[in-house]
C-alpha cells in the first residue's frame, strides 16, 4: 500500500480579500480601483487560489478586525489607519463589505485556515498565524491580497523576520495608486523576499512540483 502524499510545507497567505477593498461598491474600493484594474488583481487572486487548491497548498486567511460601534472604546490612541476605519466603518461587522470576495472564500475541506484577526497591518502581530503555520509544518509562504504597501507587505516582512521563506506575487495585489504598488513590487519587496514573481510564474512552479 502506497503512503499518502506528505502535507505541503508551503502555504498561500491571503490578506484582507474583503468586498470593501475589492468589489465595486466597497467602501475603500475606489481608492484601489486604478491599481486593481492595472494589475488585473481579481483574476490573479482567483487563479492563485485555484492553483493552490489543485496543488493541495493550504490557504491561510489573514483578515482585519471587523468594525462595530465599540471597536476602539477606551483606546488612548489610534493610528491614522484605525481612525479611517472608525470614521468610515470599513469592514463593518455583519455587513456585505466585511464578507470575503466571491470566489475567494475559504474551503475547510481543502485545509484552509482563517486565523485570528489583526488590529494593525501585520497578520502576525497579536494573532495566532505563526502558531497555526508551525503546527502544520509550514516553512514557505506565498503572499497575495491587499494592500500591497500596507497589510500585505507588513505581514510579509514579519514572515521574513520569523524565518519563513517568502514569495511575493506581484499581480495578486493592488495599491492605493499604481505607482505605490509598483514601488513596492519593484523597489521594496526584493529587499526582503526570497522571490518576487508574477502569479503565472508561481502557478507554473507549483504545477510542476
């Protein structure tokens, strides 16, 4: 009797694929619209999700805390980002905007994991992401999602500091401007990532393994 295949040591980290960021009508989508179109982000996100499922690579979802009227009650200070979330109620708890974009939802049977939600930019800080990855023997992470210069990059840098091999997917993300996103992918990400590749190149790599 043949042994079952060894579990993957690679995971896809999918950061903040919320309707409020990606979908038309989302509260923050207008700020990202130009870059979403330029990178064909939604199509690339769906492609890397499909490729991950086919290759039996688990997807870990790093999601921002969802907002409600008392989210920051008693806090002595808020970051500029947190102030914006509070004022506009972006990712409002129970709302359509706080739902994961259609076609990118987790599949529990495929081994996907939704980790505890982050308050700032990094999906590692104050969450169980590192614990969940290590318990499953994950040593390599591919990074996709929103936003290129903030939560995605912050999470990737944290992964690098924790010793994970990091692959950044240049077109499975978007920025608040195309110029900002391009600065991240061309100038900043190569400084810390093991690989900076397109979605198609990454998909080709996982399909041939």
